[in-house]
């Protein structure tokens, strides 16, 4: 009986260590998914600009936008938004609260400037807004 209790205690200790790390891993994977989608949309917008010399109604911001399709995914942890003029655009990925990503906001623009405008302090992430995508809990890019 004592051996069984020792095994249970060892398993409990391992679980207490592993579960927080697993949660951080899941959060980081959702962030990487969002930044990857931002990069894809950026590429589509640049292709559209090369063909049309305007970002208005670009491949990502138009009525038949790629963003609409990406946001329709029920598993999406981030919702994408786009604002465009003839010569500028900004694509934003905002975390979905129901998916545990509230407080995370990433952007990219026509100059390929990556920015983090918010990270979730509630999840223990740190870092002031930066001109890069914060992808780690310690605030590094």
C-alpha cells in the first residue's frame, strides 16, 4: 500500500510540473498560428497591390476576403481585421476570449512592420508594446 501511495505522489508531482508548461505551450502555438496568418495576409495584400496599385479591396480586405474565411474557422483563437487605403493597410489579429487568448493583439502593415500592441498579463506574459511579435512569455520576440 505504501508503494502505491509513493507512486501516486510521484505522479502528482510530475503532473503539477507538467500541466503549467503544457498550458504555456498551447498559448505559444496559438500565437504562432496568428502570426503565421498575419504573414499570409500580408503576402496576399502585396500581391494584390502589385496587380492593382492599390490596397483598397485587397485580397485580404475586400468583400470576398481571405480574412472572412480565416475568421469563419470555429477553432480560431484570433480574429483578423483589416483597414486599407490606396497606399496603406494594417491587419490586426485580436485574441478571442472564449479561446483563452483575450488580451493578445498583433499587427502588420504595408511596410512589413510587425507590432505587438497587447499581451495578456493575466496569462503571465510580459512586455510592453513592441515593434515585433512577442512570441514568448518573457516578452521576447
